């Protein structure tokens, strides 16, 4: 059985900065400390965390939305989830809402923690260093 993860996080940076951090291979690799190869258009493939998560970019709406068919290395064969990142400007930066559908139930705790530990926290640290 698969479940949905929903996370909301606020960043003290404009959507353009957050979008770039999530879609630029070099920046993403620097954030996570792992190799990343992220395609630049819908239909392109991506591989992040040194190949531990792979998939296809389904949609890119510059500075607003990223949709990925996403597969973790420990997912059962043929199982893809859909990760949607919605970016909205706020008075103090950007509100990011992640909706990650189709995650195998037994992997929910690890994936939820992974988004925070390997994405949101490193982005916040990066932004603090830019001040």
C-alpha cells in the first residue's frame, strides 16, 4: 500500500533562489554532498544523492512548480512515486509545499525524515551562509 507525504517549509529566500537550488545539478550536489544529475526540461531524467533517488522530470514551471516521477533505490521494482514541489512567495521568502504521492507505506518515516535532513535543512544552512 502507498501513502502520501505532505510537508510545508518556509525559506528566507525568493522562489527563484529555491527553484534554482532544486533544479541545478551543481547546486543540488553542493547542498546534499552527493552527486546529482538533474535534467533541464520535462521528460529528462534525474539522479540525486549519488543515484539513491532517480526518475523523470514530469513538469517544470519556472520558479513555481517542479513535478518528478521519483523512485528511491529501495523502492520495489517498477514502483514510482510523484513528488510535487509548489513554491509560493511570502512576505519573508518562499513557502514550499511538497506533496509526495505513492510512497510505499513502510518507507514513509525514512522518506519524511530524508526530505527534512537531506533537503530542507541543508537549504536553510546554505541560505544562512549567504547572508
